[in-house]
C-alpha cells in the first residue's frame, strides 16, 4: 500500500467541480456515476489519512511520520468541509428519491446528522483539537519506565501488574501510575484545552454545550441522552451489584483480607490464564480457529494473513493502543495492537478481528457511510466475536481454557460499570466546562464510589485523588465514545447466550445472524441493525435485567475456587 500525501488544493478543486456536475446532472444514471467519482476521491483521501495514522502510531518518534500526521490533523477538517458540501448537494439534489431507492434512506440520515456536527466556523478549532489528541497519544507513548532493570513502555509493564507475586505487582502499579503522576500537569493541561475548545465549538454552532454536538459527531440518531441516562441507571441497579459480588469472590479466592487496586488484575491464586505461545504463534493458531469457524471467516483471515495486515508486536515508540482500521482504496482492514504475553493478546485477536471481519464483509459498499457503522454497532461485531470464538480457546490456552472463559465472561461484566462511569463523567465534564482540574478529579472519585465501590487505592495518591481517567484515551481523543462498548456488550451477551450457553444447534443460527449484521456494515442505524440480527435493544426495559440474570445464574454454578 503506497503512501502519497494528497494535494489538498487539487483534491478540493476536483471535488468542487464534481459537486457542481452532480447538481446539474440531467439523468439519475449520470448523478449516480458522479456520486461514484466523488466517493472515489473520498476513499483515496481517507486511505492516505489512515495509512499516515498507522505509520504514526507505529512509531510516534519518527519525524516524517509525525509530519504526515500533522498534515492530516490540519487538513482533515478542510476536507470535511468539502464532504459537507457533498452532503448538502445530496440532500437537496433532484435525484434524492432514486438515489435512496438504490442506496437506502440511511445515507441521507447520516448526511443530515453530519451537517449538524459541522460548520466553517469551527475548522480552526477542529485542527487544534486534532493536534491536542496527537499530543496526548505521544505523551503516553513517551513512557520509558525503569522496572526490574529494564526500560518498559506502559503496555510492556502490564504483565507485571498481574504478577503472582504481590510485591511485584504492587511495585508495577506504583511505577505505572508514577508516570501519570509525574506528567499530571501535562495531562491536565491537554484536557483543559480540549474541553474549552469543544465547548467553544458547540456554543459557536448554537448548542447549549458540547453534549448535543458530541452525540451528533458520533452520528447517533435513534437514541438520545435521556435513553443513555436510563441505561446507566439500569446498570447501577442490575450490573454494579453483580460486579461487586465478583470482586468479593475474587478476594475470597485469593485469600486476601482486603482487595487492593494492585490485586485487581490478578484473578487466580494459580496465576492468570496465559496464551501458551508468543504473538507469532498466536496469529498462526488464529488461522485454525477462523478456518473452522466458517467459510466466510476463513476467507477473511487468509486475506489478513497473506497480506500481512496484523501488526500486533509490542515495540518502544509504538502507540499504547489497539485498533482496527479500514483502508477503502484497497478494500482492506488493518489490525494494530501491542501483544504482551497476557490473555489480552487473544482478546485483541478476536476483538479487533471482529471489527476487521465486518470491514471485510461490508467492503463492497463504495462509501464510508456504509462501510463504517457507528461505534455502538461496530463494537457488537468485535465483542460478539470474542464470544463466538469460545469453542476454539483451547487452541491458545490449553489447560487454562476454562479459567480463561471464566475470566473473560466475568471481566465483561466487571467492565460495564467502569464503562458507563466514563460516560457519566464526560456528561458531567461537558455540563460543567468551567470546572477546575481538582473538581474534575473529585467528581471522578465520587463516581468511582458509586460504580466501583470495591476500589482501594492504598498509597497511590494519584488514584485516590481521582486521576485514573487520564489513561483513558477515549476521554481525550473521542469524547462520548464509550457508552458504545456497554450498549454493544449487552448485545454481545445475547450472542453468548444463544451460541455458547444454550449451544445445542443454536450456534449456526447465531453465527448466521452475526454474519448478516457484519455484512450490513453501517447501512442502517443502530436499532434497525439490532432487529436485522435478531437482537433485543439494550434500551428496552427489562433487557439488561434478563441478560444479566442469565449470566449470574450461570456464574453461580461455576466453582471458581477450582481455578
Ligand atoms: Zn472495538
């Protein structure tokens, strides 16, 4: 895949001309053809932007990669401006009826919601916002932590945070959070600037604060703040107590008086489940798994494997993140991760492969609106894949397989209170854009006591003072992108229930639904996609309760003391 910096002036010129032609097209066929051309330009630009991002996240110290990332931080908002002109032309065009017969009405809904999230006046602010997000990413990637005589980055330190040796994991925790403590002014400063900028953008566009704009930027169209609030309330009621019970079980299992923050990652006295091979071996085992899962996943994984599209080995300077990107010009997904020898390596393989499989399955749509679903839908693909691959976990975990599944399922439950808290916190932040650093931190700590009352931070003052959120990239880089994981998890649990828990012949049907969902990509809004895949909406009264009580009953039947 060749990278070439696009000429933004030339791109803009051809784009503007095509929009003119689109507006004056005489027949529907002509308009449709021009639309194709417009989308080809978009796909080219988008592809270069993604390759630049991949290069940068792969080596944040590389000067030329940084320059290219800077170029897109500056120019992507300008490009978005052209895309908005396209959306306007699409919405007011004379062939709207014919186009929506061919492509469905959702494209027009996306155009509408996108226009709500953009205006010329905020281009400057968007550029600044991009630079700040890159700065944050760089700051985290700059971590060089001396531990046991070795220099480690944040992800390389993580395996020690779940060490069997309590002193070692405590030491690892201290070192990890010392990095954040040492840089807290910098983290505070970046976030301050981001919050002010976002609030400013919203006010300039006539919104009361950033929340409504944030929802529009996430392209949420069939649910709102009130429904999300209600979802969080249900989590407090039905999931927080179960998550707390699981923590209490963990404490008993480990035989500790008090579960401290540095014990949280350490699940079992016999040690956490670990993959029985290195990253290369893992990627190789993945081949057998996806071969056997279905012909569709086989074709997909062969494509990833043969084209070397999985960059999963940890290295210094590599950004502390895992993601899947789709490069439309090559109709090709790309997986990025930092495998580090923990069971996360497998979850990365299944999670990011779920995203990548969807990208591959919906690659024949020619435009971004349909190849890239909104995030709460996209996370169903990834999180459900984590469950649908359960029958192959023995390939990776051997004697640790049951332990892994128990740890993964309980981990998925325990994640949700944290997930909705990240969302709750951001609502508070953008409702109170003038809050000081300390006010933000004490709000966070206050929320932790509601959502995760088991937390004992001991001597780590940085955490006791409410600083934990500063490691959560989404809070800086993609505001309000978090509840998506929680909504999607409730859907993924339904796949667990159908395909795994109630197994017996249901696996094939559930997999069919899953593939149908992936193929539909982003061609429908969230709630319609759920219907297509025979999933119940997490917003529906009673759904959380039902889904979670089935898991609780199952977990109660497992003898976790045996692990
Ligand atoms: Zn994901």
